C-alpha cells in the first residue's frame, strides 16, 4: 500500500458561469474541491467540498484586488465584475464569429 502525505488545501478548479446575455443576469459558481498537496509538489484531488456562488446582481459593482493583468499590465483593481462580464460576452461573440467564418459553428477547440 502506498502512503501519501502532504497538506490538505481547498481549490476551485472549475468555474461555472450561467449567464443570460439578454437580461445581463446570471450566476457565477466556483466548484470547490479539496486537494492534497503532496510532498513531491503534485496535487491529488481528494473530494468535493461545496460551492461558492454569487448572483451577478449582487457583485456587478464590485472590484477586486487582483494585481495586474499578466499580458497587458493593466491594473485589474480598476475593473468591476460588470467589466469582466462585458469581456466574457465580447469573447463569446468573437469566438462565435470565428467559428461561423471557418464553418465550424459550435466548435470545441
């Protein structure tokens, strides 16, 4: 039998965004899993410990101290949750247009 030792930590490896673009309403759900940080530095998924969930209407005006954008260097504390949703909405529109132009509508890449 292999013995595994390390430190138990919580992480949110998946984020689910349920978004209605017509009403700008929705929910963001962080699915929390407990991981074991093993002595070798690798993570082992142990079990699901719940969700953290917020309704968009409750968080749209919030900003978060997230440091700087790793690509552009922009100060992310100046972007609200509404700004993040605007970026996600535009990304969806751009990706759909790319897929339509390539004939791969609804493609997974």
